[in-house]
C-alpha cells in the first residue's frame, strides 16, 4: 500500500507514483518492476523545483535567431575591429537564474540591458578573455587577451559600452523577424552577483557563443533571458512562425546597411606564383640555395586568391618600388 506524501517533506523531487525520493527504499520490488514498465510507456520523473518553461521548439527557434545574431555580429565586429572575427553559437540551455550565476566566475563583465518593448531585463555576460582581447585591439594592439583577472578601468568600461551597443544592434536585426526591439544599456558591472535581474528560482534561457579573434584568440560570451522577458513571445517562438517569415525580401535600408559593412571589411589577397609536386625525400633534403622548378612558365598569368578562393588572373610587375600585380582576367571555375 502506497504511503501518503508528507507535505513537510524536505525533498522537492516527487515520484509520479506517489513516493518521495526518501521513501523509495520502501517500495515493494514487484511494484517497482511494474512502475518501471509504465515508465517505459511514457511516464517519467518530474522536478517541481525546476519545471521546463521553454519547449524544445522554443529553444530551437532561439538557437536559429541567435545564429543570425552571431552572423550579424561577426560582420559588425570584423568591420569595427579591422580584423578577422568569427562567432558561433555553442549551446543553448534552460536553467534557473541561481544555477546561471553560480556557474560563472566572480570577475566578469556583465551588461544589463533592456530590449524594448520586452518586459524585465536581460544580461550579456562577457568573459575576461573576450573583453581584454577586444579592448587590446581597440587600443591598437593585436587583440591579445590578458590572463590575470582584474576589474576594468573607467576608460575600458567606456570601450565595453561601445561593444555592447554593437551587440544590441546585431540583436535588433536578428530579432526583427519576430518582433522589432530597441536595446538600451542599463548598467555595466564587474561582478555577476551584483546583477540580480531575476529571482534565484526563475527559469532562464542561456545562449552561449564562442568568439575567435584573428583565428588565434578564443573566448566565450553568453546572453541570459529570464523567462519573464520572453513569456509574451512564446507563441511566436515556433518553427511555423519562422517558416512563414522566410522568403520576405530585405528592405532597401537593410540592403544598404549590409553593403556598407561589406565595403569596409578587410579581405585577404594572395598571389600564387605557381605549383609543383616533389617527393617527401626531396622535401626533407631541402636547404638554402636549392631551386624548385614550378609547373608555370614565365609568361603564364598568376592566380589571385581572395580569402583563399580563386578569383582573378594577373601579371607581375613593379609600382613605386614595390612588387605588384595587374589584374588581367576573371577566374572561371571551368578553367
């Protein structure tokens, strides 16, 4: 005979069969086997302390939105920092706000933001490596990050404000197919424990991104949406709503903004003198003064690569005492 559940039980996890976790040792073996069979038919344990408020479809759509955010921010920061930047979504989870704050280090950079007309506030968490690397680049450096943890100076905080403004710009564009939003920075903190924008037990959606700067400096940042921020949008966070919005042509302003960013983006240009094949033995025996014969002749056009892709043919020459090439034709894949 099953026990009655004591309302004063310290355990918050309750078995669907009517036993608290502390009482399960008293369940008859035959009943456990019977209930295990029912579990396989679709029953499962339910955590009343941490209910799931975002469905799998909600999380999938949030991931799609923030993949677009990552793409937009990559374009913006590549142009702003004048260096190669790559940003990717690495995970999306729902967890309690307390779990989020406990999982983060004490010394971080946290931007508290409002996304009008959405209620409540969201957090943009930037880890130390990302912040110091971007600040170093803003000061004219190579983008090298600092290992030593420290709080930001007033000048550095003003630069982080500029960074957050560009992140909010990318968020605005990524969310435009769901709802028009305007982002505003409320505050910047150096300690996550001071940034209480939700109750400890409140469920939040956490999207984490990886940032690569100049292909050699890596770091993470996250955006935390407490449930009240997105509660009124859940009906729009569906795959069906996203599919209905696809196929809509970009406005002239959006097209011009994209072209403007692309026009100031740096691209890697390389000229290929020629190619050949040698044996591994010959390669291992190469030394100063050795000559490698290429397959090209001196009259052949050189191949010009843009970001590693074949784009043009060119002839070599000199211009103002510098080795230069003159574009002679456009490369076509058939060739």
